[in-house]
C-alpha cells in the first residue's frame, strides 16, 4: 500500500475551512508559441496526454476506517481531466487587478478530497493576449521541490519538444479493503511505543546541543519570541494575492559585492519591505520580525516515501535595523549560524515525529485551536513564512506556451497570516505573496516594496 507519510498527512489534518493547505502558482503564458495556435481545447488535451501516465495526477486519498492511521493513496477509477482543468476569462480590462482578485477567490476554495488533489484554471484575456494558468496542489501531495518536478511533466525546453519529465514514476498500489486497512492500522499502532523510544535519545541530545548553541549565541532564532503584528492572529478563509518581479542579476551583483548569498539578499529585501510597510502604518515593532524558512532535505533524507521532504529554520529578518547594508551583514551572520544549527539536526527529524500525528486527535485539536482563537492569545510563534525556491535558469514552455513568469504562492496559517515565496526564473525573481484578506487587505502595498528595496540595496553595495 502507498500510505501517506505522517508529514504529508499532517497537512490534511491541519486543514480547516479557514486554514487551507494547498500550494498555488500563477503561470503567465505567451500562447502565440503553441504549435498550431492556442485554443483551450488543445491545451486541455495536451495536459491530459502528459498527465495520463503520471500516478500523482490521478491518485486520491482513501481514509482508514475510524481514522486509525494515516490515509492511503488509491487510483481514481473515474479520473477525467475536465474535472481538473477549467476554462475562465478575466473581466475587462483584464489587467493585474482583475487577475489577483480572481486568483484570490480561487485560492480561497478548498480542493475536493473525493478526487485527486489538484486543479488548474486556464484564465484567458490577461493583458489582451496572455493566458494565465492558476494551479492548486494540496500540500499533502507536494513540497516546493516535488511541486516543481510535477510541473516539469507539463513543461519543455522548446514549444514542440517533449516534456522535461516523461511520465512514469511508478504504479499506484492496489485498492485495499477496509478490513486490511484496519488490520494494518492496529499493527502500526502497536509498534509506535517502540518507535518513540528510538527517537527519544537523539531528540534529547538535539535539545541539549540547541541549548548550548543558544548560550553561545550561535543558535537559530527561537520560536515564540516574535513580536505581534496586525497579521499575527486567527485567520479566515479569504485570501488576497500580490506579485512582483525583481532582477536576479541585481541580486547576484549584491551577493558578489558583499560576499553573501542569494538567500541572504532575498531575506534582507523582505525584511526591508516589511519594515517599510509596518513603519508607514505606525505598527513597526521594536524587536525584529521572525520568519519560518522551509528547507528541502530531499538530498539528505534516508526515508524513501513521502512527498514532503522538508524541514524548517527560524530566521530574524532585521526589521529593527534601518540601514539595508547593516541588515544584510546581520542576516549573513545569522543565516550561517542558522544553517549550522539546522545541519546538526537530522534531516528526517520532522518526518519521524510527524508519524505520530493521530488523525482524529490532530484534526480536533486544530479546530479547537481555531475556535478558541488561541493564536490571538499565546506568544507569537513566528510572524510569517518565507520560501526561496530555485527555479529554471532558462525559459520553459507549458503545453507549448512560453512561460513569461511563474509566481509561487504558499499557504498561510493561524498566527501567521502571510506567506512570501520567491522563485528564480529565466533571469528574473518572481515574488508571490498570499495573505489572509482580513489580516492584510492591502497586500499590493507590501509586494510593491520588494523591487524598491532591492534597488536601494544595490545602490548602496554595487553603485
């Protein structure tokens, strides 16, 4: 059986009508490059051909009776691509404002768990001649890296070339009966005490080492120490979206001039944008904001299964530092400590402990947490999530249409109502922000500050 890993399943358990756990992306396409010309029917047909032999796109979840264990993946025997690839059109004038309003609405809708957990909306009429594909994939099925790999099944290096990934990927396991699922769940439950004992020793050693790092000043930022802002509290199910572009060449020039990294520069720019945004509203805290930064452990994990191969570190964003260069210097030093601290943690720690997430208990706890609005009361764990995903260095073609931009959009959580994700693409850095509409209704005011902050940092470091 192809059972979901505990980490993958946790994203199902975390989901509520307010806390939606899908990962989105907006692909801006030039349809004039499609062989034979663009039509929705031809794009839908080509997508259908390319996903036909990729198990991910046609598998769905099957619950274990009484939720005794994590769900399993089974084949959707009634899979039809028209249930997943839909056609829409922007209202006039078909610009940025109309696109982000529609995208925010689509991002606010949960995925249907009775079907494979993905949707694509082909949106016509953007800037007169562009097409936008807005995709949604549940976080239980993908992380940043695996999501990009799945999109590669639909992309190619030339308009008429075969896709970068050519189908395959294994067969979906047979559909188990309820009695078998219950039996396996009982065996799995009985084995958990032994598994816990095996994890206790390395976990206690990890805690001891982390305390030592904290005392020496070489630990990553600590959770529950972030200041409260207007976007740190209980969220609703309404989403708002914004996007912007930055020059990858400028980021690399700053990196070279200062001896830092691309990630250092990106986080410094984000810190500057957030500082400016909050300061203009009279909401800037005296202490720095803290971000959770997802980290891929795919190259270091010893676990064969599971779609999500991620860990995370906490990073101070230097929003209490006015000077951009000083903020970058701080960020570089802090990130080195955070990386060393993170590397000292087993790549599979999060996955191993997530195996013990009890389906029914976990779901009830999440709903109680939201219902009692606990995110408004306890110390702030983190202010937001920031992801930096490396993308393709050259232009790609989606179903024959050239990708002009690719804006990634990650989920938001109770207590942290904003997610910033950046992805490099063909010489640009595409910035996507998703936020709870009630927590940050003016997301454009934040995302528009990214290019400005980058330019200021470039001027001060490169000239």
